[in-house]
C-alpha cells in the first residue's frame, strides 16, 4: 500500500514516521502529478490559507479530483480543507465532508493543549469506546455535521474525528501522540477501498 503525505508545510514528517512505523510505503507529495502514484493521502496540519496559496489553482483542482476518488485523511488544517463550509474567515474548501468547521476555534498557539478524548466504536474501529490522547494546536472546531457523516472520536461532547465515505478528518494531531489507532483506522479505510 502506497500512501502520500502532502509535504508542502506543517509537520508532514510526523505523519510519514507514523505511517512508516505501521509498515506503509510513504510518498512525500510535493507536486500534483505525484497524486497519480498513491492509493491514499494524508493532508497534515499547518495553515489552511497557506496550503491554498502553495497549491495554486491547478494543484487545488488536482487535489479536489483525487479526494473525490481515493481515501484522504486530513488533520487540523487538513480537516479544514476537507470541509464543505469553512468559517473564521470563510475560505474555499474541497467539500469532501459535509461539515461546517471554524478555524482556530480553541484559541491561539498559547491555548494549545493535550486532552483525553474517546475513540468510538465505528466502521473503522471495532473495539468498544476507548480513551485517546489528543493534541490540539490552534485547533478548528466542527460546528455542524451532515446526516451522512460518521463520528469516530469525541472530546467531551464535541466530534473531533469524522468520516464520510472515503474521507476522514481529525481536528487534533494524532501524529503527535504515541497512539497509532487513528492512523490505523485510516489505513483500514484505504484497504476497504481496495477490496
């Protein structure tokens, strides 16, 4: 299985290391044509507006086509890009998950925190609900979910990891904790797409 990590900004290397630990072949995606080589994609954290600038119109359209066809997982800024509605401020997104997301909803960098949430029993995680360490850095907040969006993890009452079809998003940074289960869930989503 060959998984790409969008390597334009953010801590893409932490995702690469995690996927490597899980025995996956990883491609650091820096050019749109590299999307043709991979079976799934991780869009890391960073700054969503900067991602849009670095992608440009051509890169954005190529990414939009990829997300329609193949499994994609976005964390933090990646989750913002995958949303159908983005606020604070409004910006365009890939529209892959029917959700409204608010950028920087938990505050600035100084308000970053490590919290304990719950990984729920879901189509991607078949064990009973379990505690999960979650690293929030200038995190966005999911404010609305469409009827076809499955909640994978919560922090308090808030949904913080979701899935719709072949697309998964987390408002926290699972690549910065020691727990591999969120990435394992994404790899299961990629494998299910191949079967």
